[in-house]
């Protein structure tokens, strides 16, 4: 049986559910589309998404808390990237269908 998720692994099911909920907001989906498989600074995300840095930062923090994103700090810049390779596969499908890439 070829399955992406072992349905017997409740912890993995819970983690996957939290990640999907975290990405379900329109602005967060837009952020995920901007990130794709790249590492992007908060400032660049703000420019590409087109809202305030405060608003973007709140959404980024939530996705980081839920395990969707990881960060790297370099001097005074924070860079975000998708934290799990499986999530990148989902993002790839989302980008193909919804992001117009």
C-alpha cells in the first residue's frame, strides 16, 4: 500500500492536520506560494504579498509554531523556509493549482 501518511500514527496525523490548518488562511497560502522551496526574508515576503510587516509577522509566527516553517536569522534579517520536505510536495501541488506558476 502506497500512502503518504500512516493512518495508524496518530501523532503524525495530528501534526499533518495542524500544518494543513495553518496553511488554510488565504494570506498564509499566499505566503507559502511565495516561499515555495526557497528561503525568503520577511522583508521580501512583505513586498511580494503586499500587506504590513506586522500582519505578515503574525502569520509567519503561527506557521512556525505549527511546524510548517523554519527560520534562520542573519544579522538583523530573518529568513523563512518550509520546514518539512513533505510539505514542499503539498506546496508544489498548491502552486500548480492555485498560484499560477
